């Protein structure tokens, strides 16, 4: 799972870096905090949807207790999406914004540890080199066409995400272009 794991780890590292910036020393520059939060929301939204389309179906199919592993992760991701949705709506100078950032950070710590400590080791033992390469290709293709905003009410089912998720991604990117917001993973 070296290829897929590397792609997942890159996103995890970028998410953690943004969270570190947001939860570190209070920054009086509310515009900067808002930009960091928008980047976090975009990156994590894209990451979670790509996991829902690529990683969790593979975990279900390949891992013993894969359904339970994926179910736990999806429940965690659902909580994170709701918190990200709230964060995206809050003004960065408010106490609620700061509290929500800390909620998102705590949810992420739990979720990232679960994936890295529980899921990835099990998936790695089940993936062939060919599976790993295929999933890495699917991940990259999916990440190019994912929503940039959280959609907590969008079902986390691969078939739904493949159709509705693509339409939602187009709408998100149009909203981003109109608002001047940068896409996930870009500065």
C-alpha cells in the first residue's frame, strides 16, 4: 500500500499542518485565519469524499471486519463533515470559530489515528502491488473531481458519490470561482 498510503499521508500531513496553524498561537489576522479555514475545509472535504469512493470500498472488500472498519471511519468522517460545515459558516473573529477549530482538530486527531493505526496496517497486508497501483490511480482521478466543501447530508455510498458527488463538485468549484476561493490543495 505504499503508493496509496503515500497519497493518503500527504493529505493527512497537509490537513494537520493547517490545523496546527489554526490552533497554534492566536492570530489577530482574522482574514488569514479565514483563508486557512477555507483551505482546510476544501482539502478535508475533497479527501473524505475520495476516501468514501476509493478507500472504504476497498477496505470493505479486502479486510477482515472491513465493514466494521469502514463503518467506524465513516461515522467519524460524518462528525467531521458537520463540524467543517459549521466552520465554513462562522466568522473567523468569533469565539465560536475558535471553538469549532478546536472541535475539528480533536475530531481529526481521533480519525487520523484510527486510520493510520487500525485501518492502514490491515489494508496493507491485503493489498497486492497491482491493487495498490490501481487504487492509487483511482485516488488521483477521484481527487481531481471532488467537492471542495463539506456536504454532511450527502450519503457516503460510492454509487451516489460517483454521480451526485461529481455534480456537487462542479457546483462547489463554480462557487469557488465566483467567490475567489482557491481549490483544495492549492495556495
